[in-house]
């Protein structure tokens, strides 16, 4: 289900969204929708709880990665930031890509923990037990 809304955005915010969309070669509406999903999905208000996901969806999420285009652009912007050459127009784009990366990594980690708990993946030998949600008991339970 989707709900259509009309937003009044400040011109500079819309211009930043346009630049981000152009850099990603996607429509502005799609980029803004993804940004909202990314920002709000962190609090579990959008996505179905992971324990209700199918095994296939859990495995897909545990293997997910940022798209090559987004990753390359983020690297480029981070390099520019490191050199002190990041423009004011590029800052929102970098923020958005960093947020996409952070949320993606969090989602991937939760999916991996769920996959291990379901027995779909082996417990990573180099991961601390607390990362997969259970201290020493979980580590010994899953590795044995």
C-alpha cells in the first residue's frame, strides 16, 4: 500500500535532492522516497520485523551490499572530503550515501544474526558472540 502526499520543500533542499538524483541517475521522487524509507526504517516503523521474514529474505539481506554506483560515488565524495574539496552541494549527497551505507550495514548484521539463529548460516568464527545477540551462551550453542 502507498499513500501519495504533497510536500513543500525549501528550494535548496529540493536542489540537493535533484543533484543526488542526477548523480544516482534516478527520479527525484524515487530518491526522496528512499531517503524517507532509510531515515524512518531504522526505527522499525516501515519494515516487517526480521523474525517474520522468510528464510530467503533473511539470506538475501545477510548478503546485501550497497550498489556499485553508490559505493563508487561515496568513495569519491569521501576522498574529496578528505582533501577538503567537498562542495556545499555535495555534502547532502555524501550524508545520504553514508546513511544508506549505515542502515544497510545494520540491516545486514541483523539479517546475519537471524540467519545464524535459524541455522541458515554458520556462526562466524571471528565475530564476538555479542554481535550475534547472545553473549557466550549463543556462541557456544551455535558453534557446537
